[in-house]
C-alpha cells in the first residue's frame, strides 16, 4: 500500500507517497489480504493517519479494489499482483513499503524476505511489525546501508532501563476509560476502538485512543506500545503510562484502550495487563457470532459473549457496557438478527462498528456515562 501524509506523531511532517502495507504469497500459495493474517493491511486500508495508502500487493486478489473486497465499498486503493506493478502505478513514485501481515508466529517466510529486499533495492524504506527485527538482521542491515533506506521495526521496544513498572498513576486520570476487548484474537478490536474514538469526536465528545498493537502504531497512533513484545513485568506499567500520557497531553473526556487477544484465550495474556494497567471503568466486547473456533487454534472452541463477560467482570472491577459484532460470514439480515438476539440475552446494547451507524457506538457510551451528554460540544465538521 502507499500514501501521502505525515509520519507517525512526534516525527515531524514529511509529505510523501508511501506504500504502507504488503501482503505477499507464502511460497506458491496465494496472497493473504483476504485472510485473517492480513489484518495489519486491513487496518491500514480502513484507516491510516500516518500515510496515504495507494496500493496493496497480493497475487491472489489482484485486480480488485481493497475497500470493495474488505467492506463492500470501493475506496480507490487497487490490489496489484507484484511490487513491480505497484511501482508502475500512475502518480508519484512510492517511497515506503509496509509489511502488512500479522502471522501468529511473528516471522516472515523466505519468499517474503525476498520481496522486502527487492523493495529496498528499489529505494523503498521499510516498516514492519514482526517479532524478528530487520535492523538486527545482517542481510537487511547491509541492504539498508547499500541502498540508503531505513527500516522501522515497530515491535522493537525500549531498553529495560527505560521500561516502566505499574506505579498507581492511573488514579490521576480524570476521565472514563473504556477498553475494547474481545472473545478471540484477530476479531476486530482495533477497528471497533478506532471507529468508537472517531464517532465520539464527531459527536463532540473529546476522545483519545491508546493502541496496544503494531498495526495501530503503524496507522499513526499517538499513544501506546506493542504490548506483546514487552517483558511481562512491565506490561501493566507501560499500559498505565500510555493512558496517563494521553490524559496529561489532551485531557480528553474519554480514553479508549485497544484490546489484545481475549481474557479467556489460553495462549495470550495481554488482556490481563490491559485490565490491570488501564483499570477501565467500562468494557466493550467484540465477538464474531459465526466463528466456532479460536482463529489460530482450531481445536479450541470459541467462548460465548456471556461467558466472557462473566470472566471480565469477575477478574476486575469493571462492567461490560456493550457488545460489538464482527460480521464475518454474515449478511445484513443475519447481523440484524444477531443484534436482537444478544440484546435480549445480555441486556446491553449491541452493534456492529462497520455495518451500523457510528451513532450507535456513541449511544452505547452515553448510556453507561450519561454525564458525558452534558459536556458535548458542537462539532462543526460533523455539521458539514
């Protein structure tokens, strides 16, 4: 993918066309843009403040519009079969390529390495969020020096001496904190959190987002950290510090914290640190009604929303104020039916951040925090 706009917050302003996502073949298999492992690319196509996306590279879906494939609405971002095709598109030449995959292993395959090396040889900077750091890889480090390009390893965290332990400073944050958690990984928590913050700001309620994963940081997130790359002793403290930073710098009326994994997930503990570090007064839960098994663990059955809510509310002093749906494998009628079913079962508002009006997310928050309605300010942009 490629685009124009400034780089991530705090790095100044550099106007440039930049490819910001890459989904490439694994060996002889087709590409991954239409699979769960392409979720980083999905996020960048749907929303990106740091770059203007101009193309997605995927041999299997080439010729399609990225927005039409993802959400049924064209956004003018073409899917092309190769790096060469992306570089041949009309307009300004791209300057940067982002590896847009998020495999469970956190590692890239040999064919993917070759594509990234080819991109560097073509003069493109790299951004990638895997667990292997390309700046530490002799082949990539040498290629960066040879071609005078840069590599940003998004998941590389500060030195141990610079990481923060939990301090209790979260008590100084004077606004509601809402965590968007889920019943599985790769289920849409970041997308819902992003849409929620956008909807609140459009409604005149100042909201800030704390990202906890590499995709949100690539999108230009101002606050946050790649939580699953941080040593566990510091995870709660780093979440706390990011929330405190958002409060001190913006004094928003609401802070939304992006969730990771699921509290019930047998392989991921990130949700525990998010709940302990941010101490949210409320949780919105994301669920995929048609998903029967955990995405990376096909032998483990999905939890129900009811069981996850019980676990969350037993684990920490918070309440689940709403349910949002991932509508994979569902048509509009099925979404409507699921909303009605879960509202009747759970007694909380239910919506879908992508297929239903964003105002429903705002009402979900106002129902839980009615005092916010007294502080809403008109948003001129919304009126336009």
